[in-house]
C-alpha cells in the first residue's frame, strides 16, 4: 500500500514490502513517511481467519469486496509480513506507502486572463440544455481532500458526502484541492452564482480520502472507490497519483470496472522531473496502449493555446487532455491563501475563487463531460463513453504521446453520443 499524491503538488516516493508472488516492479525507492501497517490480500475469509490464528494481529480495517485487510501486529511488522505471506490463501502482503495530489502551485491571474476560459475552450458552453438537465441522473464521485460545502456551486448540488478516514459524513476541506476539483467537475450550472462545472446538473458525491496535507494511502483510495461504486457513482474522478501501484489499487479498479463505472485519472505533473509513469492513470490506459483499449481515461493537461502544459506527463498511456494551466475554479475558505490565491469574481454574491495548475484540474473536466455523454445516451457502456470522448477530442481520432487523442471537446462528444443513440433506435 502506498501514500497517494494528488495531481498537482510534488509527488512522494512509494514503496511496497514483498509478499507472496509480489512482483519486483512494485517496489518503490524511498520512504516518504514512516512505514505503515501491513496490508494483506487474501483468497477467502476463512484463509485470513486461519492465518491470523497462527499470526495474531489486530484488524485495523477490512475491505471485504476486495478481500483486503489492514493489520497491526503486536511485534515486528517486517517479520510478521514475511511469515504471513507464507500462509495458504494469503496472496500478497504489502506495506502502506505515500501519495498526494497532482496540482502545481496556484497563481494569481494576469489582467488579460479571461475567467473560466476552459469552459468555452472545451465547448462545454455548446451542450444542449436538455442534455445538461438530463445529467441529473448521473453521479460523479470526487475522491480527494473533501470539499467546502459552503461554496455556492457545490452547495447547490447538495452532494452526498463521506470520509473514509473518519467514517462520517463530514468532509471539510482544509487543503483546498478537493474543492477546486469538485467545482470543475460538477459546479452547479443553474444557481446563478460562481463557476460552472462541466457536467451540467449531474449529481456530486464527495469522498474524503486525504488529510489536510493531501496525503493518503492506496488503501484509503481503494476504500473510497468501493464506497463510490456501492453508493451509485457512475463516474469516479481520481486527481491523484504515484510512481507505483499495488494489489489493493488494482483490485479496487477491477471492482469498479466490473460494476460498470468509468474511472478518470490525472496522468501526473512530472514531465520536467523524469516523466515517470504514474498510477492509477497507467492502470486505466496501460503503458504501450497508445490510446487503444484500456479500462478508463488517463488525462493530461493543456494550455489556453492548445499545447501540452509544460508540467503534464507524456507517454504511451495518455488518453486525452483537457485545460490544466491557469484554470478557474472554486476555492475552499479553509485552504491556504498562499496555495490557493483568491481572485475576485465580478458579479458573484458569495464564495471564493482562483486559478490553479495541474493535471488534477484537467481530469474533472473529462469526468464532467462523461456525465453529459451518458446523459445524451444512457444506453452506452463505460468503455463506449470513454471511446467517444477520445475520438471526438481535437485530434479527431489521431493519437500522439503529448496529448493522446487531443483536447477534450464536450459538445462534439455529446453530439456523437446522440447520433449513436439515434442509430440504436433506428
């Protein structure tokens, strides 16, 4: 298990302790914070019970849907993990490791920067009103640092909320990352105030998995994915990443895909820092796939001019891109003003707003667009929604390692979904 990096702040290293049949490629380099508890993957409840009878430990948390449990042994964790890995029915024993968001430092707008330019740049402003309203039947889950529920565009959606950290409904966002992401994905289009999210009237689910520093583990990520799917989310936004993956993350993604959900992940902001492959993005669009197949969408960031944002990762696992440089969104009142500078929004009655950079903020625009595509044609499968978004992007079916299939075109994707629906009816 690893700590998860939100897709905008510098990534932390990850690490895994070897378990049964644990591939060496999953072992990270350095430790970003003290090693956490062993996390065990098991074949059955009986196998786990028998293993713990021989090697006692307290069960800190269990995800039965994934057959994963976090354990706290009384003695040395390293010895415990090695012994447990030899037990029948114990498939992997891994160690907690670090991650946080994928955002770059925020900035103050220059006088010539238009407010919320990204909305028009992706042609989200050209989506038919009927489709925007129909999106109310789709739920987007934002797995992040929580959200400021007093932000007018989020308050208008009366989102379902849950914290996997406290197991309660409170999701106060002391970091600010989650509020910004949620506003881009699902800020209300009908409340007459603040910013507009890409998804029309889609419902919003806010799941807090990170602490105020934006740090959390892949076990937190997995628990949040399971909660989202089990409570009706069709789209799951993951503006987070790190350079390794784990069994628990792979099981969580497989669980969501099997339930018909579409996962959207930020590809990472380390193009100028070695351009590493990052997960979970590379689980959704595998390395070497060049946009073919995949289990979701891996999203890069573009600039106002339509180029790749300089920080946005490149590679053979990029699905498409969306604006991620100097995008405008809602700011949490509890966030740091140095991290999220406030910018006045003319005509706004309440709320705080600002600009930020990162693939973290490109991904939620794609998540919002997916809700509109599904609203335009509810008969589509998740993989079909993903394919439509890719092939209507600015590359118009041509892929490259900088921007994947190109920059998101929301109106074109909705039109394609509607056309397919008419063909299905015909």
